[in-house]
C-alpha cells in the first residue's frame, strides 16, 4: 500500500535535511523573535475581556453555584431572583433547548445541574442581568431545596487496594452505576517470577496534589446573537472547534450556526481546553434568549472553583532488580482522583498508564489503574496530562532502588534507559529518534553531577545541599486517544505577504512561531512576511485540538506540506522566467529569486508572485497531515500508543534548611531530546517555564478542602505559586537532536514534556540533602512544603544532629 502524499513529503524533507547542521538553515533552529512578541510586550493584543468595552448594552451572566458538594436537588425557586432590579432572565436546566451536557469525553456533566450536584462548583442557575453586580446580587436570591448526601474527598473511601475494588457507598454518579470512571492495565511477562528472582525489591506509596493552572487570564466569553438565529462567540479556549461542538449540542443548532473565535489567550496549560465549552455555552444561551451581546467573566475565585485541575494520584509501586541494577519487573496500583466529572479523565488516565514504568527496559510488568469520581473540583487537562504524576513515583523508586544497591542514581538510569533498537514495556520498537542516554550524559556533564554529589554528601550543618536527577519520556500528540490530524492554510497575497491560518491556538506558548519558521524555511521568505489570523471556526481549518504537544509535530507537518506544494509551483514558474536548468536549481532568498549558478541574475519575490497571478498559478494551499496509526490492546496494555516520544533528563540542585524545612532550588539543568529544534528561542523559554511550573508542583501547590468539600484556597493570596524570588539562580536548557522521520525536519514536541520530570528531580535532590535512608523513603509525596519537609526531618531525627 502506497504512502499518502503528505507522508512522502514529510519523509522526503527529513531525509534531505537530517544531516544538515543548524548553521546551514536560514530559520530552523535559530533564535527568531516570535511573531507577536513586540505587540505582547507593548500591550497591544486584544484579549477576550478587552472586547467588552466595544459592546453596546451587553448583558452579564453569573453562575449560581451549589452550596453543597454532594446533594440531590429537590426543587428550585427563582421567583425572587427574577424580580430583582436589572435581572432580564434566569436560566435553569429546563430552559436549555438542546442537550444539557458539556462533558468533554463522556456525557456526564450537565451545563446546569438538574437532578443533583456533585461539587461546590456545580452551576444550578444562570442569572442574566444588566450588570455583573446585579447578577451576583440576584444569585443570592435563588433558593434551592437540597437533600445533602455524604461527601467523598478521598478516593480510598470509594476504592480499596489489592485489586482496586469499589467499596459500597452512596454513588456520586448513580446514573452510571459505578464511581469508577475507567480502568486500564498492563500485563507483560511474568511478574511473579521476576520478583522471585530479584536480588532487591523496593516498594512505597506515593501521593501527588491537585494543581491549579493559575493562568494569568481567568475565563471569559462573549456571545453575540446573529440575525439568522445563530451566534458568534469570542471565548478563552484552546480548542475552538471542540467548543463549537459543545455549544451546538447545548443550543440544538447545527455547526454552521455557531461561530467560535479564539482571541489572544493569557495562558492555558490545558485548563482552557474544556472550560471553554462551559463558558461559551452559558454566554450563548444568554445571548439567544435576550437577543443581546452576553458576557461571562470569571473572578479568580470563580475560576479556581470552576475549572478543572491536575488530577491527584495515590500510587503503590514495587520494583524488582538484579544486584547489578538491571530492572526485572514493576508492579503498581494507581488511583487517579477524578473529581466530580470525567472531563478528559479517561485520556489522562490512559496516558498515565502508558508512561507508568518510565523510559526504561521493563521485561515484566503488572500495572492497574483506576480513575475514581470524588466530590472535588473535576480533574482535567494539565500540562503533562497524567505523566508527571506517575513519573514522580517511578523516579523516586529509582533513587530508592539505587540506594539499596549502592549505585549512583545516574548509573542505575543509564543501565536501564531505553536506547535505539529497544522496545518499550508495551512492545513498541524504538528504531530511531531515541536520545535519552545522550540527554542524561549531557545533563550530568552540564550540572557537575559527580563533583556535587560527593561534595554535598559530606556536608554538615543546618543548611544542606542536595542534587537529584529524574528522567522521563512523553508520547507525542494524541496517540490512541482519538483522531490525530492537523491542517493549515497558506495564502500568498499579491504583494508577496502571506496569510497563515490554522485552528491551532497560541495560548502564550509561541508554538505558532515554529510553524512560521517551517513555512519560511521552505518558501525562502522571512518570518516577517507572515500574518497569523485568529483561530475562527468560520474561516480557519479545523486542525484538531491544541493539546498534547502536537502543534509542532502535527501542525508543523501540515505547514510543511502546504509550503512544499507552494514552493514546488513557484520553482517551476521561476525556472521558466529565469532560464534555470531545472526547477530544483531555483533559489528563493526573498526578496531575491535566482538560479543557483547565477545569483547575479535575479527577479524579485514580488515579481514572481505577480507573475503567478498573471499565469494562473495557485498561491493558496491547504496542508493536511494525519499521524501514523496508533495501536493499543486493552487486555494487555501493549501496542504502539504513540508514534514517537520526547525524552529528557533534569538535574536539580537544592538547599534545605533543617531548622525550618524550607527548600530552595539553587540551580537546574534540563536537557531534552525534541528531535530537530525548530524554534530555539521558544524551546529554551519552554524549558524555563516548564521548570518553574514544575517547581511549584514540587514545593508549594495544592488545593485544600474543608470536610464539606469547599475549597479553602480560592485566590492567589492563599494558593501559592512560584514568584520571581523563588526562581533558581540558573535554569540551563539544552537539547540533543535525535530526529524523527515523520516529524517536520525531524522535530518532536516540548510543550507538555517540559514539566514532566521537574518534581521528581527536586524531590530526589531533597532526599539527597537530608542524607538519611529513612528520609529517602519518606520523601514520597508532593508538594514538599516546609511543614512536610520538617515533619520528615523531625521524624528521622535530622534536626538533632
């Protein structure tokens, strides 16, 4: 069976450039200023909330939220709210014309609660009023008759170890008949035999927290009713086409009557993936009922209780190894705390199970994972998508195993790390594009690992230093989760400028600059020639969701295909105009176009474009790329879950105060194998940003609940994230480039991977600083707040030395 044309184009470019050094490229791998950097720095972009001032007589929508984390709704009285001054409409579940559901993967999440509430963020009614203040005041006058039910905040109230069987309890999702959302497993080899033959066995229990995205821009949506009965929505969303689908379902309208535009986004990290569906649907309902522009605008408090978080996990791991450190087997039970609704939980859980043994050769594995509903804020998409949680457990296990065997933590990782020609635990052959060992060696060299490890181990006093390493791998793009495709449109204007259109969003991560670099390199024109249009379901092509580190790997391929087709046509015309020996001899180095052997005889880029119009050469091209097929066998957890993997090694150098438990990261080195580096500036900044966010996950971030299910820390004054004072003195980001044949110029993704290994590297460094075997085992949960660390210090008697 022949390959699709788009695959042949991508592979052709890779094979032609795989040995080409970065210095010989014009734009690929260079430090290019991103397309919107200057405008962002000068405050020029228009974010969604900025549009409110342009509206005439808008209405404001306020969500009345449940006062209980788990309760039946016996009745609702909105009469007092309806009569409150300035109120135009009160919307309840009975007023939804289409389907009352905004669930992302499963239809388990009503837009407006009708029968029961499952967490304190559940919406029971929408107040539509002339001002946001009036809407909020009227919300206090909605009276709901609740029948409170038992609140479950710990998944171990619902499920038990040794088989992950569900316990008898009052079901949160009684309509499903179970509060276990999904289960996954891996069954490879003979685990019992592996543990019998092992020289060393280590086991421990690990916990990770519920992390808030804490993006700069809280949720906002504006809906404008159209004369034909449709609606146009400006919304904070990473995935405008998915948002359109959700809104269409709620309104009972076809897709072509719902237009979603994604203005500039002030951060997403996955949190703007599914919440966009909810806020857009609420605004659209209000707009269609009132025939006026409608605004949904969240405060920080509403944002924190109203959008999804990183899933907490509880995991029990057991590793078996030979005396030389070779891994024989891994056994684990993992419980994913789902919160009240599925959101993207089934996919998060699946990615977690895929990565649950780390980037190592593991011949025998028995892993069980269950995602469990609780009465917390739902868990959803968050940078890393299930991998940071399991990587924390695996990498802590590797350090404990190294200590038991008397090995350096680097050595045990090098002994077991995946290399070209190896197979993953799932049986997937990694025949190329595996730069893990090189990444480890480079990180060790750049960090001064061996010298610091020895020096810190001999230190005394109340201020201790420690150095830790963590490694990881991360599957690129969606994989076996679903349809994995992307697309772009390139349109060369008559003056030679170029319009770039795609449904992929830039939420601040700068990935679109990488796509522009690809198009610029192939077409031979500067990135400044391009104008990026906003994602718009009415005009930009559906490129799939902006998730899973797929913008470069997938959108980049679609861009490459479109640019290649345009370049081929331009070369043919230029060859005839210049008299080149063949189209392949045409050099486009805008503003000049010439034959390779006669650079003094040239035409201009504008002349070439003008002639294209006169000669009828099409200068608009649609680029499409579909990922290689993924494969997953549910009963064994084997197959080819992702087409390729990003690899990385992180070394963290920390200082621990034995008198207070305060941990400070002093130095960090991160080395990633992302194939060919496309946008070096963006990649380096990704590494820095990922480290800082991962540091917050490791040391300070968690969501705390009252016994009744109310979130205690609903603002950034109580939900602590890293500030400028917490940033290490150095965060060094470097790369190895083990290219992948089906990536654009060999590139792979970095957006999500840049957070995956940070927390375990810091935890391993803290354990090293504490210098105690017991403390090493007790560093088994994050965040490592001063209270947590000091409790370990006190328990192990380290503060008495």
